């Protein structure tokens, strides 16, 4: 018996339980196959991993909150711009005086993938700090960290959009 004979329905070959079983198996087989493909593609582009060990990271959470409170009390403000993908950062204190002698780094990555993550050290210029390389077009999550004599002075995470122009 061939597949064509199996699915031939006429007066001599009525629709039976075997036909219904084949339809149900095909229906759910397609659903399972699509779900497997989607899961493989989703975990292949973004593993969902933010920290290697969430328990260890949670042990330093109170320190992270204390740093955030201290940063808020300091009154520092940050201006971030990314014209043509070139990240520029200017930091000023509560009196509007530009912060100098900082080591500023930016960890940039796509929101949905870890493939293009990059760590960039910004160099000081007249207006603040500037990246040496430009980011390609699209959305980026940037984590800016400024250190003064090795101690964390300022940290902020923002999403920027770089236009294709």
C-alpha cells in the first residue's frame, strides 16, 4: 500500500481511525518541529545569560545599591551622544564642572545578541570622552563606567540607536 492509496478517500475507501491518527500525528508533529526550531534559534542568538552565577552576584547586591545611592548623592550628570555611532560622554558634577582625569569605559552590546559585544576605552577630549571606533547602525545597550584612581565614580546603562545614515 502506498501513501497515495492510504489517503485515497472514496466510497470504497472511507475515512477511518487510521486516517484520523495520521492527521493528528502530522498536526502535532508540525507544531513540535516548529517549536524546536524556534527554541534553537532563540537560544543561539541570545543565551539570556547576564551573569555567570546569579547567587554569587546576589551576594554583592547591597554593595551595588550603596554605590548607586552614593552616585545619586554626588549629583553627577552624564550626557551621552552617539553621532554616526561614535560614542561621546561628558560628565559634570553638581556645579556643572566637567569631570576630568577619569578612566571611562563602555561595554556595548546588542539587546538581543551577545555576538557583537565590545568593550571600548574612551579617550579624553575637549568636551569629555570619546570612543575611538564607531558602532554599526542599530540598537545598542551601552554600560558606561567612569573610574577615578581605580574607584568606581559613575556607572549608567542606556540604550542608544545609531542611524544608518
